[in-house]
């Protein structure tokens, strides 16, 4: 996609279409008035006559019949100016772009007026995210024709800065697309080995990769990861991505849950009254977010930091070999774990990967991410990911980022009570609490048991946003969304250097 900027008047734009946002108010804006004049008052007339009210997201298409060069004008309602939120604006713009993506239009201008630079970046991202398709397995592919987007702005900007913003936005979107493609693959194709080989694909200089199979994992002592893999015919893997610039001042770790299918294991997921196994091919969305982030790292080449990405990956299956409720294992860091519920498997594979990278690479900051709990969806719905951690300052920075972004984070607490509930009668820890309440928090508390208090640690539960079973909004459609990629890239780009 070619993304450019222009401060020309609409009336002299040469694109095939123009998305023209308008507020619901008695008066048209100065710019819209100009277009209206050239169009013989058509815009003001259809609004006055009530053929169109610019409610938020409401679209109305008019043709210019050569009165101006742009052929198709897509009026996009923004509702009342006072009531418009960032989110509402992103939703509206992306739905208009999604509409254009379904037509034969190749070049489209979008009027954005005067916006802060970070908002412009988000606007470009949500626009491109709305054009995502997953049609690998469709005989007839409905490809997007649109290949030229022109953002029309008002005011003064440094053109080079704008180009940099567009470039960064495209890198982020490419990473999100990559993560979405991985999440949307069915589990018969995307096995743990295939997931590790996808990570290998992006491991080009200066990124290195090591992939460990089950024999090595046994020698390394990652019994929790192996316990989950027991019921599967597919071999578990641990992929370690290592971005290591020549000079670096600190090391950070990123760990993603890579369950390529979660049946629940012996504690089988119920399929009635709702089919809770559906969509569980996307239970590797955390791993996908890490791989996507490394794709972006390979292009952005951040200075002075070494970044370790760990992807523990396996299926959670049921068979004669599966682990059973009550089984006890030795984790990599030495603590023993009683697996009371085999469906709480994400925390097991993350725990081993977290202790492995802490011991081997000594990162000063770690983020782990994954589709950990249905409880997080119950608490926060599908818009917000749950964020937990042991350093409030770091969490605050992530929350501040999310305020501006279209990826929403909400903090949930962890305290001693939750840790107390994880005490086992037979082992050091049990993998679930004693009741269903607060299960997202208990999962975070379990993970914290594997974190050295000296390490700054953040846990992000993306169960809600990563897997959308219903269409939500144009930039987060049905299926895998690539949730977390934007947050992780911004963490590396904006939080770590400051
Ligand atoms: N992969 C699931 C969590 C999940 C559920 C993600 C729905 C996305 C949509 C996870 O492994 C799981 O099964 N968690 C259990 C934990 C429970 C046994 C404490 C859950 O949430 O029910
Ligand atoms: Zn599970
Ligand atoms: Zn799971």
C-alpha cells in the first residue's frame, strides 16, 4: 500500500474516492463547505432534507459527476463533536476504509484535518488493519484493489516526520497481519513444529533462533511444558529468538503462550451448552504476537537493547498418555506443581519458559502474553486485555500508551491472598485456585511464583481481544486479531528507551 500525505484542497485531489468525515451540527466545516459549493450544494441539501444524518459511522456516497476530479465522495458521519471519542473516530474511519476495500477503488483520499502525530499513526494503522483478509483456503480470493491511500491534513507538519510515521505504521500493521495469519491457521496445519518454523523464518541477521525439541527440554528440566505435551502426538518445542545488537545496555524478555490447540486435556473443555473448544486453534495468539513483534524488530533494529523472545509451544490434547488431575511435576525453577486442572495449561508452559529465560539471559524486564483465562473475558469483555505485574511504574507506562492506542489494557490486582490460595497439599503449588472467582488474577499470581522479584515483570492476558468469535469492529474483525503486537512494539519503541 502506498501511503502519502497531502495538504491540497479536496477540490484539486486526483484520487478516485474521498472519505469526508462530517460532524452532526447545523453548520458544515469550512473545508466541507468548499466541496459543497463546487458540488452545487448537494451535501448541504441531502443533510437539510434529512436524506442523510451524520450519525457516528453512518456512510453516504455521492458522485461528483466531474464537478470535481474525485469521482466518489464518501460522507462519513462522526456524530456530535462533543461526544466523539478516539475509539469512535478510529471505528468510523476504519469502517469507511473497509467499505472502500470491498469496491474496485484503487486510490482513496481521507480527510483527517489537524491531528497529533501519534493519532495520525493510529489512523493509518486502523485503516490498514480494516483491509485484512484471511482467504488462504478459499478457492476464490476476494483481494483488495485499494493500493493508494492519501491522508489529507490541515496545518503544518514536517513532511519527513509524516513519512516516518507512515513507515512505522506500516511496519506495525505488517507485524499484526503476520500474527493474524498465524492465529487464523487451523491446528492441523499450524502444529507446534510449524509455529517454531514460522519463528525461524523471521530469524535473519541480527536475530538468531534456537529451537529445542522434547529430548532437550527434558534435559533442560522443563517438565511443566512437557506435562502439557504428554497427550499429544505432536512434539513440543521451545523457540528462543535472540535480537542482539553489537552493543547493548540491557536485556528484555518477551514470552508468548503457544498452545496450537487447547482441548482442555483430561479436564476436557465442555461443548455444551456452548462449544468452548471452538477457536482454540487461536490459543497460540500470545506466541503469534511475539513472532509478529520480532518481524517488526527485524526492520526497526532498536538500539542498545537485546531482546529475547521465548515461545513455548505444544498442543493440549486428551489421550491415554495425557497428564491427569493431581499429577505432580518438577518445574524448571525447582518448585513442584500439582496439576489440579489440565485446562489451566497456559500458565504451566509460560512458567517454565519464564524461569528458563530469567536464568539464562537475566533480563531486567519481562513481558509475558497469552490467551490465559476465560475469567479475563468475563471480567473485561473483548475490548480490554488484563494487565498485571510487579512494578507499578512500568504498568502505568503501558496503561498510558493504551490510552492513546486502539489496543486497550486494564489493570487487575494481585495480592497475597491469591498466592495463598495456590498452596498445594502435596506439592509446592497447585495450578488453579480453589474456586472460579478471580481466575485471571490467580493465573497471574501463579506466574509470579516463577518471577525473581528483582525482575520487572508484566503479564498480559489477551484472551478477550485476541480471539473474536463475532465481528466486532472494522480493525478487529472475526477471528485472530493480532492483539498485543502494537503494545509490544510500542513498549520496545517508546517505553524502553525512556
Ligand atoms: N485457553 C484457555 C483460555 C481461553 C478461554 C482463551 C476462552 C480464550 C477463550 C485456557 O487455557 C483455559 O482453559 N483456562 C481456564 C482456566 C481455569 C481452568 C482456571 C479457563 O479460563 O476456564
Ligand atoms: Zn486451557
Ligand atoms: Zn489455553
